């Protein structure tokens, strides 16, 4: 049971390049989330998904797109990277019991630098 | 909207000292409250949680009590160790239903350094 995994762990991009971050979970969780972590700002939600084939915007969605074609995978795309997207990106997943979506399980993160 | 405010760090303590990290929140309804810990170079791990007023979450010697009257969830540990050095995040989650979908709202994090 690997939990939540993220690929890649590190990446350096030039401004304008595109890339996709992959998140995979093997816990059969319905909910998946993408966050970015910046110094002094905690974690901010980019996009989330409440099930296969669904996506929704979070707090800071601009410049990102997501897809959830399979229940276990949640992809985060940057179509044209900007230096402001330099950050550490975390994926998380969770499940619902009795109307409560409780603990989120986090991946190890992807450190992205945009030059 | 929801918000979480943590005491500003960094916090530097000697081993075996008492730790308090303050956390207050603003939320509608009845949120669940969490403390997550992030060790250097790693993702976030759940440290403890409480889902209703007056609940006490505890784990690894850490404790926090859900205080609805003061909208607080302060983290405490009686005797810290060097291995507790990490970043601690307070967070809240609305219960699923409507448009919340269990999204977490985080505080800004508090860096804790414990010296031998």
C-alpha cells in the first residue's frame, strides 16, 4: 500500500513551457486535491475532484488545469509556466463516511522551479 | 469564509521544554479541526484531530482540545524532543455536503526547532 504518490519529485521549467504533474492513490478514495505551498502562506487549494470524471476550482486555480480520468489518478497541468508558479505542489486524497470528509492523506510533494 | 490563524514562528525550544502553538479559527457550521506536521523534505502527515466541541485529539504526546467557545485548537506537548522539529499546520474542514467537499483551510504554519 503506497498511499499517495507524486511524479516527478523535482522539476525545473523555463517560462512558457508546459508540464503535467501526476498524483496516484491506491486507497480507493473518492476525493482528491491539489495544493501549492509557498513560504508563510500555508497550503492553498488549486483544484479538487469529488470523483472520477469530476473537477472543480479551488482557491487559486488560474494557470492550472486538472483531469481525473481514472479514480486513482489526478493530473495537474501547467500549460504555460510562469515564475509565479514556482512552488511546492502537494496532492492529497480523502474519503467520506456518513457525510463527513475527514482526514486527508498527502503525497511527498513536487518541487517546481520556473525560470 | 473560513480562516485559520496560527501563532507566528519560528519557535525555538530546548529539549524537554513545554510547547504551545496557538490556533484560532473562523468558520460557519461545525468544522472538524486538525493538526498536521511536516518534517523536512516530506509531505504533511496528520498529527491529531477533533471532530466536535470539547473533543481532545492526542498523538505522540501532543494534545489539542476543540474549544468552540473560544474558537481555538491550541497544540501542546509537555516535553519536546529534537525529533519534534518540523512545521506544524492547524487546519479546519467543513463537513461534506453543499459545496464544501471536505476542503481543508490551513493556517500559515509554525516552524518548531528543538535544540538538544
